C-alpha cells in the first residue's frame, strides 16, 4: 500500500483520459432497391491503427474500421468509423512506448469501435454487424516485420506506419 501511494515523479504512468468518435461515415448508395435483392451480402473489413503525440506525455491513438457490405457488385452499406482516445503515458521507456501505442491503446479502443459500428448499422434498419475480436499484438508484429523487411531492401511501400499518421 505504501509503495502505491509514494510517487517520486519518475514512476511510469499510463492511463486512458478520454475516448471519442473522431469520424463516422455511413453510406447506403443503392437503397432502397438493394433491399429487394434475394442474395445474402458479403462483408469486407479493414482495420488500421494510427496516432500522434499531442504533448510531452499525451498521445492520441486512433483505430479505424472500414466495413463494406455488398450484394453481388452493389454496395449495401459502407461504414467508416475512427475511434480515438487520448492517453497519458509518462516516464515510459522509449523501447516500450511504441508497443504501448501500437498494441495496448488500440486494444483498449477496439470495444468502443465495435459497439459504435454495430450501432451505426442498426440505425439503417439492418441487423447489426458484430466485428470479430482483434489481436493487435499480431497486427503490430506484422507491421514491424514488414517495415524491417522494407528497410533491409531499401524499398519504400508508401505506407505510413504508426505511431504517426494513419495510412
């Protein structure tokens, strides 16, 4: 108990300060005719992670989901939602900061994103779409391996990898 109450000013600290919907777009370009289609829809989901430093120990992390649902070659609906959060991360060692922002922050934001996507789709009068769980550690490791491979080859894919602007 006494260790938790003592602060020396250099102790690492991390916390979620606020979550918010940074951007939400919902399009149903082929409604109402598409509702008469007998086929079931196909769903494509894309998840991207980004962020930026706002102040010395304050960071914004953003998880963006793009959900495109089609019947045949026609779009039933397209949802793009960016769920953001403001995080305080003070006195975190430099080698731990990038994984914290690329794994922990998106993992904390993703449940909010899932709920907001399902809510937006429900408002179209269609059944909600519940996004699957995401393994942000695997996603982060994949991005780092890709980035290291491109650096070794001297190639630039044109992708902007977090932390920084989302691609």
